[in-house]
């Protein structure tokens, strides 16, 4: 039950994918009720949770605001949830905004000047903030002060504005895009890892209790194995399996019911959906496993190049089913095994595996 409200950096036509890690409107509505309220309820991310617990307890003992916190990792792993927990643990209000929403230094100045002492400012996708706002944030984080420019040209005047101490929690899916001066101003940096299946089972069981779903252990394990290591996806799949169990069965989620439900929604045993299998299928059947260029592969599956590169490929690479090489995309032996196909040289010649002079 640890997930974020961040948006995907790339907009595609596949926004309705069950295995998409970004949140849609339905996700946000459900997540509000399912989010853990404190670190004790938060499942997974043991190292980050333990380190953050020490930071917050020390701040409370000193009677001071907590250090600025930077959380990085893929969408859906719990960055927004942790920011809310930080505010709750410190007994402080939280203000939520995002990097794309701050396009001018004045936008940031308006937000900072309205903060109260100890307030938590959560800045999602902080790497997408404009450069002028970013430079203003340096001084605000370090000295709790901003210079507001009044006027234009030679007559412009900088008016210093003192800010109350606050805690900035920045979240990013691409930590490498943050400039070093900004990263260095965070007192604590935590990297969110993908979840192990057993951790996801705990997430699913807790969500099932809150949603009043009767869940067997094997059913939770089946859903967890197809959730791509991401709690948000696990909860989304749980809701679809719940619907299937209520309509097609007696409402109890067993291993068999979970497998049947996710087969209907085209999510296979490794968490691949229609788009993922289309990319792998084209690579194996049409191009003999590669290497093949990204644009050619995208045309073969009828998708935009960006969709294949940003939506399908990251998970396929992480699962060891596809490799990116200087010559193009190449399928791994695991990809052939997953689709039940025979690699070239180990069986009859198939489509895309013609000899040099074949026509």
C-alpha cells in the first residue's frame, strides 16, 4: 500500500494499462483510503524506513524541523506516502505541489512565503522544475530566505524575504537529472527499491482487509508475482481480481481465481501485458531475436517509438527478457523460453530467420 501520486513523464496511448505504474484518477481515490499513516504501518523499504525513522526522532528530540528529504525511485513505490508520513510523524501540515507546476521563480516564491513554521512542502517530480525556480530554492533550503525582485531593468530591486523553517521533501523518478548543488542541500536521501514478492503479499493482504476482500495466501501470492515489484500495481490488480471473484465466483480470492482473472485482463505470470508481449513477439518472430532498431520494432508493433522505449522496454530489460545494444534491441534466452519459442539454430527456420540468399 505504498504508492505515489506522481504522473508518468511520457504520455502515451496506453494510459489504461493495468501494469502502468503511474496513478490515474481511480488510483488516487482508492489510495487516499489505503495509505499507511505512520512508519510502523509502511510495508517494505526497510533501510529507508529505518534511516528516516532516526532522522525524524532526532528532529523531534531537538524540537527542530526535520532535515530536507530527497526520495528517488520508480513511480508507485511510496514516495508520496512517505512524504505524508513525514508530516504526520512531525505533527506538521503538508503542502503538495510538483515540479512541472512551478515554471517561474515567482510561483515558488508565492508557495514558500505562505508556509508556516515546521510545515512540510512536498515537491513531486522535482527534476522538472524550471531553472530560475531551482536557483531560488537553493537559498530557501539553506538559509530559509528568498530574494524577491521588484521592478525591471536597472531599477530592479531585490527585497530579502525571511522564511520560517520548513522541511522540503523532494521526489524524483530520475535522480540523475538533479544538479549537484540541489542534491547537496538535502540532509537525507533515500532510494526506493522495487518490492520483493513476499513484501507485496503483505501489501495485498492489508489492502484486502481494508477493502473487505476475502483473500487466501495463494491468491495473494499469485497477484504479487504479477505486480512488477510495485505496490500501486499490486493494489490495482487486486481490485480487478476482486471484481472477477465477485462476479464469477463466491467472492473469495484463491490462486485459481486470481490466475483466471488476470488472464482475462491479459497480465501473464511474469507481469507482462499485451504491449510487452507484442514487443517481444515481434522481436522474436519477425526479427529472429534481433538485433533490430527501435524505430523498426515500434513500426512492427504499431506503436510510437516513445511508447516502446519508455513504457515497454524498461520492465523487459529489468526482467532480463530484452537487451539494449549499440546495434539494436536483442532478445535474451529467457524471452524465447517465456513465449515458448525455439531460438534460431535450435530448430526449424521460422519467420525472420531466413538464410542469407532466401527471398
